C-alpha cells in the first residue's frame, strides 16, 4: 500500500511539473508575441525626429542658405566641396531602407565612421594620392621644387608623424613611442605644393621613420631602380655635372644618391652651412604639409578612441581630403602655408599659430652613408655655393641662423 501511494504521489508531482513547464512556455510565448506587437517602431523616438531636428536636415540647410562662411567653419570645407563628397560617395554609402545622418546612436556612428572613410579611400585614392608613372611626371615635380624652393632635381620630401591612439587591448610595447604614449605613425612623401604623393600608415609608435621607410615600397623602388618612369641623371642648372634625381629627408635617413640629407651639425664649414640651409628650406614643405593637415583635421592632434586599424584608415582619408583641397579648393589652405619671399625670408603660415608639431618624428642616430651619396651631396654643396646655383639672399640667411 505504501508503495502504491508513493507511486501515485510521484505521478502527481511529475504531472504538476509538466503543467508548470507548459504554463511557463505559454507565458514566454505571450510575452514574445506582445513584444512583437508593441514594437511597431524599431528605432528610438529621438532618432525618428531626425528630419525635424537633426543637424543635417535643419542646421546645415540654414547655414548653407544664410551664412556660407559659418557652414565652412562648421564643416571645415565650403558647400561646394561638401556637395562633391556627397555626390561622389553616395553610391558607395547608400543602404536599402537606411539613411545615415546625424542624430543616430553611438553604435551606429562607430560603423558610419569606418564606412565613410573607407568610401573616401576607395573613391579618391587613384585620383588624388599617387606618384608619377612617367619620366615627364617626375621631371615636372622636380621643376616645381626648383622654381619654388631653389633646390634642383628634388622629387619629394619625406618624414613621419605620430598619431596618438588608445592603447590596444593587451597591447604590446610596439605601440609606445619614445615620448611615452600609444601611437601609430604616418610616414609620408610630399610634392612642392604640399600634396601627399606617398603615405604609409602601417607603422607603430615604437618604430622610427627610418625603419618604416626602409621597409616601404618607396625605398625598395628607389634602391632597386624599379620606380616607373624615374628619370636618368641630368646636368645641374648652369653646370656640367650630372646629378641623379632624389628625395630629401632629415638626418634619420641613410644618405644615398636618391636621398639627400643635411651634413652633420658638428664642425660645419661655411659651404656646408649654406647647403644645409638650402636643403632645410626645401624641407619646409614637409613640415608645412603636416601642419596644414593637422590644422584642418584636428582629430589628428587628439588621442583617437578608435581601434588602431580604424585610426590608420582615418589618417589615410585625411591625407586624401587634404589633397582634394590642395587640388580643387586651394583657397582653403593657402593662408595656412609658409611662403618663401623673394628676399629669402619665410613668411610663417597660419598653421603655426595653432598647436605645433612637436610630435613630428625626428629620430636621431648613426647612419651609414654611401660613398656615391657623399660625392653627390658634395657636388650639390659646391653648386649651391657657386655662381651657377647660389641665390643672393643665402649668405644673409645663414648669418641670421
């Protein structure tokens, strides 16, 4: 009898548990159905008010119609450039049943930032960020350097700049630079008009610009004579000495026939000081390019809170937009640049009034200079100090400095 009772009790308990399970399942099912019925709108209410109150639909329209200068100050570009970007990027960014604009949640913004900068890179890189591929193209670059900066056969100036970013998760020491903060490095080459012709943003903060350059396609192309259309040596202006075309850099780089840098600052002769001043004057373009870039895109002066790979493509997009301004909207930046006066003086650009570029990479250290590089630098030194290549203001400028 006791056994039968226990069996009956067990069966009742089991049935009750099953009933409770079915009841819970029914409750859960009704909750899910209620949530589906209630969720007629799949975005938050403040997002739905974007057409009535969002910056894009209201403020930008008012600024464009009533105060174009305020529009340019707010957007860091004139309406014409903004319209071009919208027109060119819209096919790459349009989503089905989706419109990106302001008044969107932060998680959507993080996606939009990466999508927009990737679209800028895809749309404009081939058009705006490139080295020449013909001999005449390289010669044209050299002519610009000579006409504007009185330095012959220069086709580019190179340097690097730290761009601060948040520490990657479980970050290794390679992101720390010698100044003690996490960063990636923008390594770049510019032409005589402050436009970027080559960039490399793959480097991490602990690297030097010389290391990045030595591992770059640019260095391999120059060192192995594999750059398309790179011209053969030419006679120096008003002289009978053949000199190869070259890029210019600071003392962080190794002296080669295709890369000229200053003489060591110790025990300089007068002729060497003249050469150093003339080369440094030409290198002002590189300093100006970084100054204009960071003045226009001041996010580069902050510690960016993106993943470091996103930081790299943001930097690349900034360089492309910089080139777009220099190419089609130069009035936006002309007041920012240093200007060389006929008497040799430098008229400082407005970029120097803002935050300076003390984080520009200048890594000192011993370098092995090639014998041919030394010979070529000496030829250029003598040319700068000869009637063939001297300028009437160089003696005065060296005495001032």
